[in-house]
């Protein structure tokens, strides 16, 4: 539907998530509800619990799906890292599968006030959960140069991390670091002209790294995947869409350990990737990697 975030790799996600009959599924990162909608359309009696930490996402999904699928669906504000608590509150002890789509949604990127965009006077926010206390601006203004460089390197794989961190410290000393436009200027000044050429925006890695740090996306991902797996019934599946190598390495490591311990079977030895036709139609899908694991029966 026009205006909603386009879900990534729908056919591939459904092939693993709905490989066998599933009574209860959890969409742990609901976004605009695209994957949840596909599950509901493709099944007759599967119940879906959709979660998101973003209030806008919760209201969007409720408005989009709440009426037509009232008996088979509910959406809750919640963090997938607290999945056990959320399931306890709604009276669901075990589920038959979980989906994690770890990317930022088009709605978030395209809403300047959320601070995920590179353009103009957008605030340096980047919080998925707007009740969280720390924004990107807080990090940019309080972390040391070494800490900033570490975040840009570890979370963004930015090879000019030290140069950018030094420029950030200089910009805040001059009081010129309050908007997305300010930060982009800093980044461009730190990166050599030859390295700013190409299809990828020069600020992409820095913005990604800050978003990951603000939302604590990495530090507890492994534990969250294990929690979801242990809350899944035998024969159930965990499907994960990741969008950068750090996430993918964590997913790969957890799923490999599950298989090595005889607790489940990896359904994807190597990550599935979107088809060229999908990338051409939806460029934001280009970096997606899908991995899936099934709990032993």
C-alpha cells in the first residue's frame, strides 16, 4: 500500500517462517506491519503478536491491521530484548516462530523530526523509542574523541573514523553541531574528496554507527536471539533480516552455536540475499541478509 514501508524479502521470509503450520508468531520489529500483513494474508488461523519500541509504528500497525484482523492479531509497544516479559503480560507461554527485521524503516528515515535523515535542519535524535533518554546529539557532545572514533569504526566500519571524530570535537567546541546538516558538513570535511565519490552517501556509515549506539542495537542482540529461540516450540523457526556485517556476524554465531549444540538446524548455511529485481525496485533492500534456524523437534 502506498505510503507504507516496503517489507524486504517477503517471499523468502515467508518460505522459512511458514514452512509448516504455525499457530502463534511474533513479529519482533513490526515497523509498518508489512511482514505481519503477509503472514495474516497467507494463513487462515495463525495468530500474530507484533512488537515495536516506536510509538508511531505501533499506531500505524494498529490502524492498518487492527480492524480487518482483530481476532488474529495484536500489536504491543515492546522491546524484543524483553520478549519473555511481553509474552508473559499477554498470556502466551510459547510461540511457533519469531521474525526480526533489524533495519530502520522508511517511515523513520523519511520523517525528518526523527533525526535518521542526512538532510537539512533535522535534529540529531535517532531514537527508535522516543522515551529513551539518550539522543545522537548527546553522544556527539559528550563522548571523548577516542570513544567517538571507536563507535564509528566498530558500528559503522568507517575507515575515516579518527578523522571524523576529531572534526566532531572541533565542531562542538565551535558550537556548530546541532542538526543533520551540521554533522554531514563535518563528515564531508573529514573525508578526502576521492573517497566521497560513489553511490553510498559519505555520511551513511557515521549515521548508522550513531543509530546503533543510541538504540543499543548490538550489545544484547545475541541474548535476544537466544531468548526468542528458547521461547519457541520445537519445530518453530527464528528468521532474521540484518543489514550490516556486525549484526550478521552475531546472528551467524548464535545460529551456528544452536546447531553445534544439537538444539536446532540452520535453514540457511549462507545468508539468503534479495533478488536483483527487488533491489532495483527497492534499493533499501540491497544490503539485506536473511538467516533462519529451526528448533529441534
